[in-house]
């Protein structure tokens, strides 16, 4: 039968060679790498600026500072937009003005600008500074 293994001579055993211990030698690249690692370690232990730039405290400080800058930018842009809307309303009130806006348009403009100001600041602040819960 072709599917069954042939029973014949047992296979010969093989010899396991003795382990060789080679002389441990470091290459020039390994020595240079270790030297650089030692310099880096001593720099981190001696000077604060290099360690501080890679620390979680610096990361938290930078993250919070950038969030505050973004929030202040949004508030400034909203104040500028509100100023421009009030300027438009003020100029449309004079009879000698070049353009006239209807009362309903003025009410809609002021209302949506106020809602935009409050909502955008609230959304940005809530997203940048989420509650810890």
C-alpha cells in the first residue's frame, strides 16, 4: 500500500555538535552607540532643559498653553465680528447712509451674531477643556 509508511531500517541518529564559545568583541559602531547613549544619559541627569523638553510636565504645559491661545483667538475673532455687526447696525440707522436694512433683517443679524458668539465660545471651551467626569 502506497499510503502507509514503509517499515525498514531505523533512521540513523545524528550527533549534536559541542557549543562553541566565541570571543566577545565589540565593533566600532557598537562602541560609538554606547558612547552616545552615555552622553545622552549624562545630559539628562545634569541639565534640566533637555530633560524638561521631553517630560510629561512640559507636554501638559504646552498643551494647556496652546489651548488657551486658541480660546483667546476665538474670543478675539468673535469680538471683532460683533464689532463689525454693530458698526453695520449703527451705519444703517443714519438717514444719510448709502444703504438701508429692514428692521427684521437688523433683528436677525443681531440675534444670530449674539447666538454665534455665545455658542462658539461655549463649544470651543467645552471641547478644549473637557470635564474630568
